[in-house]
C-alpha cells in the first residue's frame, strides 16, 4: 500500500525499534511485499536466502534481521523480528476499523448506482456510475469499484488474504499477516453470485475492464486479471497470479499461485493450471496440457489392453 | 417468458423499428430463446446459419436481420440488429425493478412459511406452505417457491444467467443478455447453504419435486432437474441441461451445458460430464465413463511398467 | 446430543409408544447416531444387519423394530418405526426454534468480540473473546465459537446436515433426518468467506485449535479437524470424516465421508481422497495416491506411444 503521505524513515525506525544503516533522512511512501515493491517502499526480509533479493529490489527501505552494508541511498532497518515489524507498521498506518453501519460514512457511492438492501459497504470504498449491487453483497474497506459494474448477491469483495506466517515450533502454527491491499474492479466488470475476491496482502487484486465472472468464483490475493477475461462457475485462482487479456477459464478450473496465463488462452473445465502457460492455445487436464495432447493421451490409455495382448499373449 | 397479456405484433414492430413480412395482424404471447420456443412466441436470429431453424421452429414471430419469405401465418420482423431488438423487448415488458425493501410488496408469502431475518424477497416472488427460509438468503424477482421447501443460509435463487453476446471486435467483448426467465422450486425441494440457482435466460430453471441439493451447488440458467435428484456439495451444472428423475451426483461433479443425464444415473465425485449419458448406470471420471470402465483403465495404467520391461528389457 | 438433564426411560417410551424390554428404571442422558454413542445414550436401529452392532454398542437404550433379548442393565424400546421415533425424540428435546431477531436473547457474545452489521446469531450460540465476525455471516443455533476466532463474510456455521432417510418406494424419496448436533470452532480458528460448516447430525462438527480455512470450504456434518489444519479454497469434506492434527489440503480437494487423514498429511490440489490415508506423506490424484507414485504414472502414460511403436512397428 501507499501511505496517505510520505513518512520520515526515522519515524518508522522509532515505531519498530530499529537501528538504521544507510540513508536515515529519506521518506517512505509505502510498504509492500517483495512481489510488488517500487521506489520509496518499505519491504521486509527475515531469511538469509532472500537478503540479496530484497536489498537489491526496487524498494528503498529494507526491514531486516541482520546488520549488513547497504546500497547507496537506501536504508536497512535492523530489528530482531522483521515480520512483527511489518505487522506493526501495517496496523499503525492502516488500522483495523470495524464498522457498525451498513454504509460507512467514508464510502463514496455514485448517485446513479443501484444498491439493493442489505449490502455492506465498508470504509473508504468507492463505487462508480451505473453500478448494480445486489442484496447481501459485502464490500470491505478500501475497495474500488469502477463504472458499470454488476455484483450479484452473496459475493464478498475484499475478504482477507489467506496468507500466514508459519512456524511449526509454536502452539498455533499459522499467524495471519495483516493485509493492507485493495480490490479494484475496473469498468464493465460483472461478478456472479457468492464469489469471493480477496484483497491484496500489500498490493492490489485487480479484475480488468470488461471481465466477467460466473457464480462461486474465488480470486486470491494480489491476483490480476486483464481485460475481457471470462471465468465460469467455481473457478478458483490462488494468490499473486496473472491472467493476461482475453483469458477464458471454464467451470471448476483451479489455478496455482504466482503464475501467468497468456493472452487469449482457453482452459477447459476442471483443469488444474500448475505452471505458466502460453497465450493463444487451448488447454486441458491436471496438470494442464494442450488439449489436443491430453486428448491423444486419453486415446493411448485406451490402447493398453491391445498392447498387453500382443506382448503377453493375454 | 410469457407476456402478462398478448401484444399486437404491430406494437412490437413499432417498438423495435421493424418491417413486418407476413402476418401483421397477429398477437405475440411471449418471447423466448430458440431453445424453448412455442406457438405465439417471438424469437430472434442474427446468423444465416440459424435462419432456417428459427423460421421453421414453433415460434410465430422471427426477429431477423434479412428480408426473406415467410411461412403462412407467421411473421418476420426485419431489423438491423436482432439481439438489440430482443433486449429492447425484454427490457420493455420485464423492466428492471430495483427493490428498496427486504420484502417486496408484490411478493406473496404463505402464512405458514418461516422466514428468518435478513432474507431478501424480490418482486413477484411466491413462497408456498410450510417453507423454511434461513437467514441471509436472497430470492430475486419472479421466482416461484413451492410448498415444504427449505432454503438454507446464504443461498441465492434467481441470480442472472451467465449468458453474453460476444463480439471480439469491440472494446468490451461480452455484453450481458437481459434475462427474463424464472427459477421454480417444486414442492419438497431442499437447497443447502451458499448455493446459487440462476434464472432462465428466457424460460425457467426448474428443480423438480423432492430434489435435494447440498451446500455450494451451482445450477445454471434454464437447467431442469427432475424429481428426487440428489446433488452433493460443490456440484456445478452449466446452462440448459436436463437431469431426469432420480439422478445422483456426488461432490464436486461438473456438468456441461445443454446435455441430458438419464433417469437414476449415478455420477461419482469430481467427475466431469461432457456429453449425454444414459440412465440407470454408474459413472466416473473426466471425461465421464461408466465407472467399471474407468476402474479397469486405472488398473491398465498400473501395468505399463510391466509391459515396458517385457518389451524393452528394462 | 446430550439432554439438558437426564430423562426417565419410561418417559421416552411413552413419548414414542414403545414397549420396554430390560432395564425400565434407568435414565437416558442423550441421543446419538450409532457412530458416536456413549453410556447413557439412546440409539436407533431398523435394519437386522445392524441389530447386533447397536445392541452391543456403548449405548444404553436401543430403539428397535424387533423384540429381542437385551443385555443386562440396558433396555430395548420396541417400536414399528425406529427412525420416526428418533425424529420424535429429537424434535421434542431440541425443538426447531425460529428466531425473529438477528441476535438471539439466548446467545452469549463476549464483550471483546467485534460483530459487524448483518450477522445472524441464533439461539444458544456462544462467542468467545477477541473474535471478529464479518458482515453477512450466519451462525445457527447451539454453535460454540471459541476465543480469537475470525469468521469472514458470507460464511454459514451450523447449516443442516445433508443426511436423509431414503426410501425409493415413496413419492418423496429423501426425508431429512432432524439434526441436533453442533458446530464447535476452537480457539484461534479462522474461517474464510462463503464457507459452510454443517452441524453434526447428533454429535458435533469440530474445527480444531488454530486451524485455518480459506474461502468456499465446505465441511460436512460430524467431521472433526485436529489442530493446525490448513485448508485452501473450495475444499469439500463429506460427513463424519477425521483430519488429524496438521493436515494440509490444497485447493479444490474433495474428501469422502467417514474416513481418516493422518497427522501432517499433505494433499495436492484437486485430489479426491476416497480412503483412509496415512500421516506424514504427500498425496495427489483422484483416487489419491502418494504424489511420487502419481507423478511416475504420468510419466509412464507418456511412454505408451514409444511402446506401441516398438511392439506394433507403428
């Protein structure tokens, strides 16, 4: 997320009890996970394996659990537990704000939008022109809904990322990472009934212009759909994945995290996409293959008995 | 859908700016998609491939983008864009009516029904005797709920059909076709929690007497279930498909559009039904096969290493 | 379920019109299905195949449709239709109590819990410390929510078991068995958006301490999850299944009823678990196998064409 205004790095260091190595007079403009950092960002790292990647990323400020040298202009913020420091910063600059009304005072809803009864609209939400939001929809804090968007009943926009800090040596293994990203539905997006679109952990989950989702579609945190994507019922996409423009996923397809599906790819129903796949092709199966390859494979399997008879003489 | 009263075909022609060829003094009694037309219906066609099918269907009035000759008694309504004309007629005779209350004044709910708090009941909905509707259910306009029906929490009845006019040469590829069909739940139907049952595009989605659906079941537009069907959790059925009486689908089964599953068929969990299947048999796999065929296939696959060793000498 | 206080067996016999054989002066302390009976319980049996199992179970009182001899200290309650008698007892001692408010007077919610608007909290529900319940959640009667529990929007806790008495010689084949079990979410459990967790038929559905569920997860009746289980989006688990501690199920996994998944097992996405599987291993496929076995099988299938060419000479 971006802070509402830049924050002196000394202020951040004080908040988390960090020692600064390097540029101690700069301002942080945001905080992000390593997947999506840019200049001015804080980022955190607690595993030696990722030290170099984080220090050499676009991020300007690295919260880290080891004293090291620091590239020019950047700063390290050295603490014992970078994950906890990250949580502290997020909870300070994007605090949990429970609502006690169905429509937050800080939400901005265009007058032309049709909002049915029993729709929850959280803090700082914005809803554009000519939208239709059907009954029993939930739109959590900070989500941005464009113009001409339709959201059908029972759908949840901006649910928490399923993203945990895991340590199996403590009693409760999984500790939720506080999320500060948003969901952005661009213009002409239509979302079916009982879908769930998780907010980004620190960046945004984005559904591109003109994309259409059928019922019970799940979109994970920080996942980005291009324009004119079409997702049939019960598709599930894990976190931080990218669908380029014009991708079609038929019913019950599952897509793994942090991968890319190329432009205009079509994936048949119930397939499992486990790796990057190129655009412009048709896919099928778990793990997914080109559909014609999968179809030939099904034919080959049918021929095993004939082979057996020839080789084994029954 | 059927119109509330017959409409002079001249009135329709004027509404959509059509030239009439043929019988210009008749009345239209309804408008339907080609899948489900009957005498008195309007239908539309914009592709030469389907001209003959539509003109020779049971429909009485064909909205078409070419001047042609017309069978006796019928009429062609010639326009530039039949799809837009269809939309205009539907939007005129079944206009979008946003509700601002949880229970529409035009809904009829039997006194013996138990309606929990936070249930949305739209316009022209009817709910029969001894129904139980649990909290946070949404029932959209024109749906018909029979007697002794149970609908559990979070379920959406009458969500919009996932049905789009597609043109990839415009900026927004998919344009939703306005739907005017209904959902009909017959007597003794029970629907689990967080299900979605889409309304028909122009006809009805019907769940037959005594059928039971587990949680998170998705039923597409215009799909028809017979009596005493049993659908386990997370089943998804696409549009315009037919399940005959007594069909059982186990968990996470996916069923393609516009096909038929025969009486008393049983389909094992996670199967993908891609074609018509006969009744009275047990099925498994994606694509679905008879379960015993699929089971043998699994055994054959296990034997490939033995074949390989025999043929290749390791 | 356990009765709120012990009931004289004579009172029960009178309620269901039963003849008592055996100990007619004892008290029943609860009623349960044969899966989960203990001393003091009533149980029912109507099929000769299960007579012995029920009579020799831990249950003290057997509702049965045949006069037989009875072990010392126990009692048989002989009736024509044991299933109907079971329903009568459940409906008497745990009657259906429709709520007309969003928060039942009999619910106990800790002051530190954050309850968003539009949450339905049924009769006799208890919610512990520091819980967060997001908008549009439904918590049905008798459910127990521990401390530090998070339930995201649209989720339904305590929906009815999908559990039917089936007789195909009557017009309506499936007759719902009234359920009297509960859902228990232990401390530090987190449930995603649009999940459904069914109550037990007569016992409890339990989500163990620290377990985390992603969105659209379905948990069937009487299923028990151990501690620190992790279930990704769109997982579905059927009834009366056990997941031991530390089990991980990736997205869209389906699990059959009445089986056990061992401690720390990991199951890859879209797998179908049809039998008991041992702990400490990694699994994949439908039907599920060890992942490395399944991976080798995929390689073998790719080699069929080479075998074919060798054997058949093209």
